[in-house]
C-alpha cells in the first residue's frame, strides 16, 4: 500500500494529494492550526479524530511534528502511537521521511530509533 505524506495544519482543509517539498515553497503554517501548543499525545488525539471521520484515509499512528526547535536545528519529532501511549524521537530532516515511511511499513519503530538517537546526542542522524 502506497502511503503519502502530507503537511496538515488545518482541520477544515482537504488533504488529497501528497505534499512534495520544493525549494522556495515556504508557505507559512496556519496561525490558527489546532496543533499549535499541543504535545504529541494531544496531536495524536486530533489526528485520531480526523481518521475516524467517514471517508478518511488518514493513518494517525506514525506522524511527525514540526515545532519551534525544527526551525532552529532542522529536526523533526517522529511519533508513533501504541499500547503504551505516544513515543517520539527527534530526527534530522535528512532521515525523517524515510524513517516515517518505515514506521508505516512496520520495518522500524520509534523505540529502536530512540536507542540509536541516545548515542548521537538525542537526534537520529541515520
């Protein structure tokens, strides 16, 4: 199954196409985003609500958060929901999309990436 990655910052928008990053395409996030100021568990709850809507194909379990730190050090928070709650690991942009897709495919998980990141200053680099 092909998974697309989209940047979500509104509950009113329709997300039907994959987001393709391009240089110079710096569209600012919505100042009214429902994710602003939320922790990973709260973001997961919002995504879970969206996924439960009729016709939704959102898979809320692996997801990424771009936060204030993301703008400072080019990292993203990769998150995975499970029986033990939401687990997260900070990752460099260079590896984030690949790891997120591996989470979708169950080829990798946040828990193992947390162990790897512990050896590299708390940020997954590979």
